C-alpha cells in the first residue's frame, strides 16, 4: 500500500464516520430545530468527500489533468452541500441576510445554490469538450479552487461563530481559528499543485497531510457543535416536561429596549414571590444584539398586539430566551413563569399594559429584530390583510411595511 492510498483510506474513514454521526444526530433532532437542515447538508457534504476519496483511491500518484472534469464535478457536489447549509446557522451571516433578499429565506438560498452548481457543471463540461489542451483543464481546476476556497471559508466562519457560543476561552478560539486557516489554505495549495506539478510537486505530500489534519478537525468540530445542539434540544425537552421549581414566582412587568445613554440593550423584569414583599426589579444588559434578545422584543410586541405566536422552531426560541436571561441574571426563571400555552400558540404571561419598550425607532432599524418578526408574519395576519392585497408592492416590501405597521401600532 502506497502512502497516498493510506492517506485516502484515512480520509474515507474520517469523512464517512463524521457523515454517519451527523446523519444520526440529524435523525434524532430533525423535528425540533431548523438547524437540523444545516446538519443534514453537512453530513451529505462529508459523504461527498467520502465518494471523492474512493474515486481518487484509483487515481495516479499525482493529480491528473486528464481526469480534471470528473474531479471537479465530484468536488462541486461537496461544495454545493456546504453552501446550502449556511443559512441554517443561527445568528450568523445577519449582514448578508440584510443586504441580499435571496439569503433571507433558507429554501430560496438552497434553490439558488442548486441552480448555480447546475450551471457550473455545464460550464465545466463545455470547457472540457471544447478546449483540448491542458489550458482548459487548468481553467476548470482554477474555477473549482476558487469556489471550494469560498465555500470552506464561509462554513469555517459559520462553525467558528456558532461553536464560540459554547467554547468561549480565548486560547481555544485562537486554536480553532488557526486550524480553520490551515484547512482553507489546502483548498488553494492542492489545486495549485495540480496546475503547476513540475514546480510544486515537492510539497504535494505535505499538502495532503495538512488536508487530512484539516478534514479530521473539520469533522470533529462539526460533530462536536451539532452534538452540543442535540444536548441542548434534550435540555429543552427536559425543561418543558418538568414542573417549574419556581412555581411560587410570577413575573409582573417587563421593560426592555435600548439604553442610548449607556449604549446597551437591556431587559428588566419585575418579579413577585412568596418569600419577598412587593415586586422586585431585576435587570440584565448586553452590548451585542443577539437573536434571543430579538425574540424577547418579538414576544413583547406580539403581546402588545394581543397576538399569540406559533412556529416550528418556537420550542428552541423559548428555551434560548430563558437561557439568555438566566445566564446573566441573579434570579432564574423558567418557561412556565414566562409563557402561556394555548394549544401550541404562545404569548407572555405578563399583562400587555405592564410591558414597556424603550427606543422603538432604534429597535425598528435593526435587521435581526425585523427578521424575527418577519419569520412569524403569519401570526400577524390581522395586520397584514390590507398589505397582502396590494398589487403594487413586492413580497419584501409588504414584509417591511408590516414590520413598520407593527412598530407604529406598538407606540
């Protein structure tokens, strides 16, 4: 067995095991979180790398330009699944969602990705058939290298940002950053070796070793992240099934928004308990506008409009809202304390007149808050009747007008 064959067998084993674990995790939590689709697409990407490894196992010792079109089409499949997973990472790529409408709806993004790679496959085939010289093969490799580098860079960023929610030590985050850079660099180095084999052949084996290390790391991080998501889902189920330990606590008031003086977002709740006389105020602050905070705003506004919310991801949303509060507050609350449940339709237990939002105009300007409302636009159907009948507005314009209407009426 040659060194390259040993490398490929390792690659096949690593990607197949990683893909299988991801697939089993997806099967376990597929009904409980939108992140499951990202998990499914990444598992398919790993299986694609397994197929690439099996195919390359029968290749010559050095990358052959003769088989460039086959290599690139197989590579395109893995890139397709990697890019398709991007919108399913929560609180990542919010800037892209704000700038590009096609990235806001995950299903629309996935359709666009599939169309793009269908076009790329056709382009590769045309180049391979019409340009007989090695130049055509090198063009194919160069295009695929650019796409692969972009895809791996984006998924590395998504995983880095997502897993940092669980792993916050600065040295650990630095190690993650370095390892992701190593993986990304191999997407440039190996195609360059294929294009210029005479010059770069001496570093070929080193590049393969770095790629294998990078793939082992990528598989480990992917499985670790979604494994922690799976554990989080179990914790959600546990919280929903058990009786509240704070049953003698009631939340009487809610004040939240943006403090322009301190330049901080805040949530302040008034809690009444049997142990203490009167209502006690507790406040938490955050400098970052995170998705759980945006969902606190969403529920507060919905209560103001006497709207109850329902969505496939609502169990995750409620859990992370409570978790967000409990991590920062001196007193813990539970979902039982905060939410009413009317046959799967949820709203806050706090009376609408005891809910106050500060700096609404500033909050309205934040995309992540508008997106949280748009995600539940069907629940605000009573406010959306006139807008939906307008033929002069696009769907995006109707959604933005609905958000504006919701904020104006909240005042």
